[in-house]
C-alpha cells in the first residue's frame, strides 16, 4: 500500500487529485486560471466540496477560458447563481469574471500569467521538505507578497492562505510530506 499525505483521506476523487495533480508544476495558462479560480471559490469551504463541483465549474465557465469568462455579463452570472452545481455565493461567482479581467491584464503586462506568478519563486519549485502535516504552514512571506500584489491588481478572494493553497496545488512548492510516495515523484518534475 502506498503512503500518502493524510489530508486526502480515502475519498476516490480526493485520492486521485492527490496522486495525479496536487503539487505538479503547472505552466499552462488555462490551468493556472482554473486552479486560482477554484481556490478562490474554496474560501471557507473544504477542498473536496470544490472538487465535487469542478466539472460543473468547467462547464459553466467555458472550461476556464479567461477571455470568454471576462466577457460574461451580469445576466450570465446571475443565471449561474441558480445552479446548485456551483457555490452559489454572489460575490464569489462575480469574482470569477473580475479575476479573469485581472488575469488577462497580467498576461498583457508580463507576456503570460505563468511568467508573472512563477517569478515570485524565481521560476523554481520550492522543496518544502515537510516531515509531517503539522509542518505545513497556512501562509508564507511569498504567499503574503503574491496576495498583496494580486489584490493591488484587482483580484478578489486572494488572501495569503488561498494563494498558498494555489502555490501548493500548482507545484510552486512541493508540500507532499517526505514519506508520501508523491514527494519524490513531484520532486523529479521540478
């Protein structure tokens, strides 16, 4: 039996996310927008709740194409507030559109969101070297800096804890505990 980070429990969806996605370095623009959007939707909720709604978010938000999302009207978003397959929080759903607009502005300024976000870690994966889950911080000085800059650029729901979760999910930091079978696999991807 494989040793995993204990946070994923035994739910097959959560285990698959842990085993296949979490911590893998992401450089694809659409995927970076998807992860950031989902992390923002998660604020105050469990990640498994978001994973269970992920496919519906993909369907309702044009597979996280930031150009299409940025063009959504208030009426489009209001209609989605009726969808039980989404987190029906008005501020969170509207933030998807405003974050898409800010995302596109960063792409225009830096050439890509990837170039912008990874510059905070000098374009290298940080090795967390975590001995146990209790070693995982909720925030770091880097997530604080990214959060502050994203907010300045108009992003919503991007507090330091959300940003740190985004860093973990997109592989900017390898926070698999060292005894987890994914730690070494993800380290090789860095």
